[in-house]
C-alpha cells in the first residue's frame, strides 16, 4: 500500500512512525511533513490546505489511503474533496468535522441528546454576551466558537476578566473569525482526561486514556498552549468512569451525529472532566490529539492501517483494538517564549541518541532540515516520549531522555505527569 499523511507536527510524526510498522505498507508520503517525519516518509512540499494539489498528488502517485492529521483541513472539507475524486481517505467529512469546528454546534448537540456537559449559552453579539456576564456565576469559561490552535479558551475568575475576554474574542478578534460566535459556559472542577476513539459511522472503539497539560508554565500557570506534555493511561480513568462514558457519552455522540445526518468516520477525541456529579464532556476534537497521540500510539499493539481501513469501510466491529499494559509520558521541548514570541533556526543536537533505544522516542513538532542540519522551526519543537512498566517509571525515563537532546532557548515543564503522585 501507498499512504499519504497530511500534516507537519508531532502528531503526524507519531502517525507516520506507527504506519511504518504495518507490513501492508510499501511507501509513505507526508505533506508537508517535517525533518523527523523524513525518516519514515517522503515529504512533499504541499500545504495541508492546498486541497486541489493534494488530490492531484494522490491521483498521480496512486495513493491507496490518505490520512488527515490536522483539524483545519478536516473542518475545511478535505475529505469531501478526496471522496469526490473517488479517493480513499481517513477522517470525517466537513459536515461531521463541525463537531470540532463549532463549539456552539457541539454544545447544542449535547443538550439535544442529553450528553453530560457544562451548562452554557451561545452568543454572536458582544453586547449580549457582556450583559449576560453581569448575572453569571464566577469563575466562568469563555470559548471562541471556531478553531484556535487549542488556545481559544479563557478561564475568567472576575467579572472584569470575563468582560475583557469577551472584548478580546468578539471585538478585537484575537482568534480571527473563530470569535464571530462564542460560548460562555459554567466552570467545572475535577480531573481532566482525554480519550481518543476510532469511529466508523456506527461503531466506536476507544483507545487508552491520556491527560494533557495545556498551560505553558509549571503548576499549570501561564498561557494556554497546544500542549506541553501528556501521560497515558490516566490513573483517574477507572473502570467505573469508562462504563459510564461508554453508556452515556461515547456511543451517544456517534448515534447523535448519525441522527443529524452527519455520519462520523475517523477519530473523535473526547475531552472529559471528572466532576463530583460524574464525567462530563469539556470538548470534542475531530482528529488525533497533539501531544496525546505521542503517548497513545506507542502503546498500541494493533496494526493502525487495519483500523483506518475498517473505519473507512464501516467494519470497525470486526477489528480488535489492543494496547500494551504499560505507561508512557511525553515532555514537550519548546522554544523559550512560546506561545507568544520566540526565535527559530537554532541547531538541534543529540537526536541520534534516540536511535535503536527501545521504549524511547523523539517526535518532531517544529523542526526543519537545513544545510547546517536540523534546526528549530516552531514554538513546540520536539516531543520526547518514554515508556515504562508504570507511570512513575515512564515519567522518570522521559525526564532522563530530555537531556539527550539540546538546542538554544530550550524550554520545558518540569511537572508533566506529577498528578500521578496524587493518584
């Protein structure tokens, strides 16, 4: 088989690494890819939003299956563009990717079908939102309706903060057109857990649980980022929680989308909050999480290409999804100043230390190959992942491995997976 992966981050590197393990695959392409992905795939200089060029490339190279890693092309309708040309593609169509593309849509869907989530109101007028805040309970959560690179969520502790947040999102357009509408929802407390799942339109099979760390600084301080690290499995995701979610959240979401004539095939990422009143949905994503993928896929035993194809063909119920009985931790090495302002172009040293080391991985997020070698090319540069027999050992291994690699302005959190100690 010939596979094309669309994307350029750590998530796509992890997908390429996993796809390369399949005995069914002869050739992998990645558009546009990055310096790390080149180890497994031929990188092609086509952007993720250049649908016509991607379709033409897939036809020219006779690609058997295209895997979409990123949210923007999915929400923009890349799957529809491929299917219109008779090409096989893994991911939800545009009318299903709205599950991530519009937070207002997903909140209304959950309300309509009784899927547990926080109380909320949707607004497309800033003055109405500001008026609503006058009587709202604090703290409160503001969410830009559309895609915002994981950064369009503001937790506001005071009325003034909340009003400023409305102005940033709806009037100053800090997140662009994603802020034309916004969701104001009640603040929930509890443990956050991420659960990724494969879906074929009717059947859903969940992967192992994970937990992300969104804030830039230690102790969950600083600005929201795309994710500074993650661990898997979550010790807080018990069998009792799993049973509840299977009954009231996972299948219910797939069935709700089908009833709305928005058949979902691909990945549904469930962001959950384990509240005192039980698990509730914080958010949906319509693709693999980043950096959750970097700890989930190294623990996956099944052939991922078999699972991709089963989702496309509607035969997921016939596939066994298996994961190793161990743990993994990923620590993101970022550029100092991320997510606001940072420098790029610094040489990266020590990448060879990860070669032939079982249970240790370095996934490239923002890197570039130059004549001077591989250099930094983004805010999140590398995701260093390590496995262990349990979470404490995996965490110890990951923090050992981050010292094998170095670049100027290297920055990372020191407390990824620290919650493990409290479990």
